[in-house]
């Protein structure tokens, strides 16, 4: 399934458009079902979104008591480590939002090894969401075509029987936990954020099929699927 491309003139307007879209999606889910299930992404563009969500008027436009926040992936580092997606989200918005602590579900990276953390997180997903799907999954795009922590040529790409999996990323010498394709693809909405001239080459490769088989190209969302891009990333 091809994504709907939303191309904004620059990064600032991209973040504003994404913030307004996030608010509308959250309000719609809460109006329909009384809860908004969202998986957050790491990265600089999502960070800009989170920072804007924590400001007025956006902050007061969502009933945060009805939001259940998860993370699409996480590095296996302590929760206060600078590489932690949870720490980034906490500093960017969570500390400033009236969201109950029990509604914030971080990956328990202190659980020991990555496999244990992934299994524990899958249990949390089942406990909180039961059989529901995410209303929104936010993703970044790496220059190698990875999304979440689904990296090229890693075993995580073929995991379909669990909600989460652990993955070792050799080039970063890093263990991670990630949602698997079935969970992402089942979401009611998936957004990939792509910003900056550094992403122009990978966007060109993907959209012209100059390369195939990249993790982002294996996405097959059943719901709405958007790419939010700035002009620099879409330039080629």
C-alpha cells in the first residue's frame, strides 16, 4: 500500500501540521472509543512534535487521562540514559502534560537482557490493550530505510508470532526492543516522519524503487498510512 504524502515547506511547518493531525486523531479516537492508543517514535522530528504538544493550545485539546502511551522501539539502556526514547519523550512533553503516570508504558529496559524486556513489554501491551489495535503508530525513517528498530538484514524483520521482539543492531553495537510488523500494520493509522536534506537520497531510492526490500518498504498498513515530509526530504 502506498503512503499518502504530506509535504510541508519546512521542518517547522511539518511539526505544526503533525501536531494538529495528532490532536485530531487523538480526539477522534477518544470520542469513538473513550481511549487513544499511541506508539511513540524516537528521533528529532517526533521530538519537535512532542515539544509542541506540550504547549498551548494543543496541550489542553486532548483529554490526556484517556491516552495510553507506548513506544514503538527502545534502546536497551537505563530510563535516564541520553539514548533512551522514553527519556527524550519525558523531557520533551511527558513531564509537562497532565497524563497519569500509569498511562505511560515504557519498555522495562532494566529487566535484564533485551529478550526479557521484549517479552515483558508484550505482556504489558496485552494487559492494557487486550485485543485492540493501536490508533496511531509514529515512525521515523533511518537513512538505511529502517523504521522503529526494524533494521535491514536483522532477524526482527521476519518475526510475526509476537507483538515485540529483541534485536541486536551490529553497526551501533546495540540491543533494542521493537514492535513487530503485524502490530504496526494492524494500527488504524501509521505515520512515517521524514525531514531534512539528509533523507532526500533514501526517499528517492524508495519512491523510484531504485532499491527494494528495505524495512520501510515492507510496511503494509491496513489502516491509513501517511508520510509527513518537509521539502528538503522530498527534494529529489
